[in-house]
């Protein structure tokens, strides 16, 4: 399987719960390397731009309001099959449906406050990584 990069965001609920390190451990224990990272408090404009694909969806305003409710930790993960592997580690969008042992099952409260974001395909990963990190701030070796 090819080495890929994916964009991960630890959302405001998980940052507030002080579980950044626990989530990072899961990435590291599963062969995902953190090759860029940045803590920030997103502006409304930044969050709306990031989630532009969802702008016609009924949950768009709640999603943006939540993503700007506190600081987030944003990282690029690199590894074999990183996009799917990260999605597996995250679990289903709704934590009530997430498999036991996944990040959302263990740390998330609700479909809005669901602890983590992860890119869902190579094309979205490329766009999302470029949205937050210039190439020169990604340290893959
Ligand atoms: P993410 O983009 O955050 O990694 O999550 P995802 O792929 O599992 O879910 P997606 O369909 O891309 O939706 C993005 C985020 O919007 C919120 N959402 N709310 N109320 C709802 O029906 C609903 N559906 C989605 C979730 O917080 C989801 O993570
Ligand atoms: Mg998504």
C-alpha cells in the first residue's frame, strides 16, 4: 500500500477534555507519523472555507459554530494507507454508532462534538493539507 498523507483535526471538545496526547498515541501506535502540527482557534471564515463542501447541508451552521467554539489541534499524518487507517481509528461520524475502541467511541459525546476530523479521500486530503500547511512546514523525513 502506498504511503499517504491525511489531514487530522482534534476538535474543540477533545482539546477541552485534555486528550490530545491520548489521541496522538493512537496515531503513533498504529503507524501514523505526525509530520506537521499546529494549534489554532479557527475564525468563522476559516471554518466556513474548510467545510465549504457542506455549505448547503442543514448541519452547516452548527458545524461551523462548534468548530470555532474553542481551540483545535491540526496535524498532517503520514503512513501506509494513512487516509483509511485514520478513518478506521476515528470510527463512525456518530459516536453512538462508532465501533468500541475507536477515538469517537472513547472520547466523543455527539455527532456535533465528535472529537476528530479526518480527510476522506486522496483528493480531499491534498486540498485540506494545503489549506492549513505550506509544503515547507511538513517534515516527513
Ligand atoms: P469529518 O469530516 O469531521 O471527519 O467527519 P465525517 O467525514 O465523519 O462526517 P461528514 O459527513 O464529513 O460531516 C462533517 C461533520 O459534520 C457534522 N455532521 N453533523 N447532524 C448531522 O447530521 C451531521 N452530519 C454531519 C459532524 O460533526 C461531522 O463530523
Ligand atoms: Mg468528512
